[in-house]
C-alpha cells in the first residue's frame, strides 16, 4: 500500500475448515479457545468457534517497506498461522527486486531453490503460498519507467507470464497482481491504445493473464491489488474495474482510508457494489513501518484488534491484516485477529489480548511481558492504549489531601520502579531471543523512563539542585532515543522539571 504505510497484510484464501489448518493446529487452537471460554469471552463452544470461520481467506502478507523477513522467520510464521487457524501467506516484500523492480527477471537457480523450500514449508503447515508480483511504474526515475510494464506489449505480457510460470513450477498456484503505490501515467505506447485510461490497461492485462494461466493450470487463481485500493466513493477507476475485470478475480480494499480506526459491514457492503464483488479486506493493523518514516519515531503496535464490526464477515471475501516489521512481536496482535475471525460477534478485544499474553510464544512470565506490552498498545485503533500510567499520574496530580497524595505517590513510585527494573527482569523470562531482540530498543527506553519517573518524584518532593540536575540528564537520555513509548511518563518528567 502507501509507501508511508507499507504493506504487510494478512490474506485469507478459501479452504475448508480442516484442510486450512491441520490437526496439530486444531488441537492447539482448541486449547486456546477453551481458555477464552473459561474466562467468559467466547460466545460459542471452543471446538466450533476455533476450528471454523465464516471468513474463508485468513492469513499474512509480507509486503512492507524495509528489510524483508528471513526464511526462518517466515517458517516460524507458518507454524504460528497453522496454530491460529490461518491459511494463507502472501509473499510481497518490497525488498525483493525480483518481485518488484526486476519483475521480468527469473529467479537464479539458488534463489529459486530457496523459494521452493519456502513453498514446501508452507504446504507442510497447510498454508497456501501466494506470490505477489508488481510490474507497475514504481517511480518517475528513468530506471523505474524503463523497468515497468508496457500494458499493451505482447512481449511484456509474455515476460510476466514466464515469471508466473517459473513460480508455478515450484508449486505456487495463486498470484496477486499488485498495482498499488504506482504512477498512474501510461507510457506513450499504452496511450496510443488506451489514452490515459490506466484502469482499462490494468484490467485488460489482468483478464489476459488470468485466461492464459487458467488454460495451463485449472488451479490458477488471480487476485488484484488495484491502484485505487481504499475509499467509499465511486469514480472512473472503480467503474472500469467493476465493468471490465473478470468476476473470478478477487480484489483488495483497505477500508475508508489506508489506516482505519473502524471498519464496518455497511462500508464493506457499499464497496461490494462499487467494485462488483465482495472485497478482500486488507486491514492495515498492526503494521508499523510508516512510523519509521512519519516523524521517524518507530513504534510497536502490540494492542488487540478492535473497531471491526461483528457483522463485517458477511460482506467481505476475506480478511488481510498487515503485521509489523517485527515478525515475532506481531504475533501478539495477530492472535487477537485470529480470535476475531473465529468469532466476530463474540469477540472482546481486552479479553482476547489478555489471553494472547498468556499464549505468547517464547514468553515464560506473562505478567512481566504484559507490563511491557501494555505500553505498546496505543494506536489509531485505541489512542490511549492499556498503559496504567495516565490514570496513576492523574491520581497524583489531582490528589486533594495529604493521605491521597501519599497514596498516589506510593503507587507511582511502585510502577516507576517496576519499569526501571524491567530491562533486567524481563529478558531472562523470554526464551525466544529473536523476540527479545525485536523489542529491546523499546524495552531499554521504557526502563530509562521508569528511572526518569523516580527522578521526577524526587524533584517534586525535594527540589534540590542535585535532584534537578539528575532529572534533566535523564530527560536528555530519554529524548535522545527515537523509539516511541511511554509518552505520558516523559510529559510527567518535563512537568516535574518545570515546577518551582
């Protein structure tokens, strides 16, 4: 999607309930749902709610801007997805030149062998492997224009089909033709055929590819990530899409905008009419690559999915969630997404999140991990998040009596001290060292903020020159880190510094 937002989405492709998960995944999923049921969060029986879903397309798309995941990370994801009753993985990393800028070039033998291994690993875990190919004009540079497809060129179409056929030779049957985040200017050769109607050029190419490949492979399926992939208002692009694109080709839609606090069934129903088919919802959560560009304040999105209506499933062909750059840390939010997809009407975000904390792979002390994760739950879905700090600070600032002030101070000191210790106490409890490596920058900063909170209280109680100097140095240390976490603590530190 939009480069400032990236695309690592979750895609869900049709499969039957058992074929889509595998027996191991069903048993593990059953255990998790039983835990949800015992806590009162499940509205249906554990077995039926966790092993069936009205949403046929469920999975993950790796399509963000930045360094691609490694094959071990992808293989770990396949196993996680099987356990969570997801069934599709879309390969779309922007960092793979053979998928995007160099789409014409076949994979060299060594890279193709690696890709074959990945496809086979996905099949082993009952995950369908979808390959996204992006032949559009990704920029205005001479190289970008030269390497992009000429839609009306028979030779370019053959080159695209040759690339598809190379991937089909290693077991890939489903492809996504991606025209998102590209230039809308047609080359002179295409303008002579289609004028400036890039939508028509794209739809005709998609139809031709679909017809040619289905003639060779009856199992071939094509999806389309259109250039206009969000919105609720009709326009020339969608008019051409719904009147021209074959109905068998599934189409991506991200919601009213690229990032959405809420998405409901009425919106999806309206878009169904506008594009002539139920959309695959590409939900840009918990994606975080845009935080590396916008303001350059990287942020983790570890809160639960919320703001998606219970009846949304009735008007979408599938659900695609866009994970973070961090594959292991993404699994906290992805667990809640899986719970939502299994029981949209009975889904409770906070309960699902608490349950996901208990089942987070590689975490042996859920209580400590929750102390960290709670400070990474603020997002467009829930701007305030689950951090207890705002209420603790508010209680301190608004205390009207000596006893209430003392009580609020003690509560704040206890929480600040816990956070200051967290960089030492949490790491030994995480057996997945890759997860620890992913969260370490934010964990380090949160610990510094905890110490800063203690320094702030010291200044408020004893505003000595030494205490003020220590707080000023701690504020400098915290603000020097670009990672976004614990904003309310930083505000409290600055407020304490300004008091006279």
